[in-house]
């Protein structure tokens, strides 16, 4: 995997937490930052895909009415 330089400004408190975690785990700050960014991107990508699928399902008529949901849950 090739890598590129990337810099950003973060709050001092975030930097301190990153430094503490790096020290506690024996990992580098770069490793932890990359891992955190990758996990965030994976989660956001998953959410966007799920939302897009839900919208597509609704557009294709694949949904349940609120009345059916209430009836199923016995709250009608």
C-alpha cells in the first residue's frame, strides 16, 4: 500500500488523547490516526449505502405502512 503525506489541525485535547493512547498501546500516533480515519470512513460508507438502499426500496414500493407496524406491535 502506498502512502501520501496528509496534515490537519486538531484540537489540543484530541492530540493529547492520541498521544496517551499511543503511549499506552505502543502504537504510533500515525497508526492510530489512520486506523481511526479508516474505521470512520467504513462506517460512514456503510450508513450512506444503507440509506441509499432504503430510499431505493421505498421508491420501488418495498415498505410497510405505519398502520401495519402499529398493528404488528399492538399499539393501534
